[in-house]
């Protein structure tokens, strides 16, 4: 039998790993390229994405806050107008869902009046200074107010005759 030849590794033992699978880099020519991570770049991207997302959420909250503020202002205005209508002279009990007309009287006192008669239904003599608005009582006993773009007044009634 032939004598077994002793194999001598030409690579220095200092350059050979005992566990090559645990190396942090590729140990063969066909191995995957492993590059060190740039932690600053990763953190920068994450912070930028986080800021974009939170800015979008804050913008949505701001829009919702504006809408709520507008709704609160509209309700407050509706209550103020409703109080003025309830302090006006009315010779009937208003019914929910019916339309009425809100007038300002002539004279020094110029008190307000709530009427069932519309501004164009008075005939020859318009007995008020002007018609302020058309109003409708809502279920919560506040008033839905539609102000007139054209002003109904005594001077307009006399010029149209």
C-alpha cells in the first residue's frame, strides 16, 4: 500500500476560520455581499417618515378643530337670534317646522315682530320698517334663519305702486 501523503495546507492557519458560517462577511467568492449599515441614514429616514405621518395627523386634527369651532359659532349665533325672536312681539304660538317672517317695526322703539304673513303678502300698506328674515322653528326650538338679500321696506312698497 501506498503511504498516505501528508497534506500541507498552503494557507496560513491565522487566515482560516474555524466557523466560517458565523463570519460577518462573505467567506467565499460566490457569497452574498454584506455591507455595514449606515445607522445615521436609517434613523434619518425613520425620523422623516415619522414627521410626515404626524404632520398629516396634526393637519387632520386641525381641520376637525376648525370645523367644530365653526359649528359651535353657528350654534351660538342661532341661539342669539332665537333669543331675539323669542323677545319679539308675537300674537300666536309658533309651531315646529312652520315658516314665519321676522320684521322690525317703524318708529323710535323699532321693536321686532314675528308674523305669519310674508313681506309680499301685505298689499298696499307695508306696516313695518323692514323684513329682517324668514325663519323656521326647528325641533330644538331654535330658529333656522334665512336673511333676505333684497330688503323689503316701506320705500320699496310705495315705489312699486
